[in-house]
């Protein structure tokens, strides 16, 4: 299972990428790159380079854009083909598409690699803690869509007391706070 920092960075970056906000997406991927290790770090570097290349291209610096993209492709070759159940090939084909468009001097229509994170349930985070009411060890599962900030009520599966669950993004990590609602 991919680490929370990785999922958070990829999911947050994806939304910005799809909105063509490449500069912000780039920062989001870089945030994850700083906290991740090994294959995750390499993949995030690919996203960092890819979005930097798109930015440079939009700013009219075609040569710089192609150099960055070449580095992204080079980096992709060092990632295992199927690391942690993620579809690295789908990422490769999307980066190669951008390369083709840049070289042909066509308008850039970068595609997000849909298959990359399509594994069901891959975008969630389990948070283990002791129930603030009954003290039993319990767990909540936070969907990554909520990781940018969410607050909701959930009942303890052991004692049925309602909790207030607060999710916040803290740099490259997710902070989950659970409090008693009836206190
Ligand atoms: Zn409880």
C-alpha cells in the first residue's frame, strides 16, 4: 500500500494538474517528493519534472521544457514496472504523449494517467487510536478526497459513542484527530 504522503501528493496534484494549474501541481508533487522514499520518491520526481516541463512550455521555453521531460522519461525507466500495485506503464505512456506533442509543436493536451491509481481502495488511510469514550483500540479509514480538510461524525464500533473526526493536511502528511462528541 502506498504511503499516506505519496497518496496525498498524487491525489492533490492530480486535481491541480487536471485544472491545468501546473505550477501549483508541481509544488504539491514536490512536497510529497521530500517526504517519500525509493520508488515513490522516483515517481514523484517524474511528476515534478513533467509539471515543470509543462510550465516551461507554457512560458515559451520549449528547449528547457524538452530537457526536463527527457529527464522525467529517464527517471521513469528506473521505477519498477508495477510497484505497489500502481500502473507505472500508464504514467509512462502519458509522459511520452506530452513528449510527442512537444516535439511535433502541437498544442499540449496532457492526460492524467487514469489507470495509475485506479486500484480500488488505494486512496485511503487507516488511522488507529483508542476510543476517547471506551478506550478500546479502534480504527477510522479516511478517504484521500477528505485529506485536504474534513470534519464528520462517526460512531465508535465498540461503545457506539459519537466521535468528531477532524482531518487536516500537514505538509506531506495527514493529521487525524478524534474527539468525543458527547463530552
Ligand atoms: Zn468506544
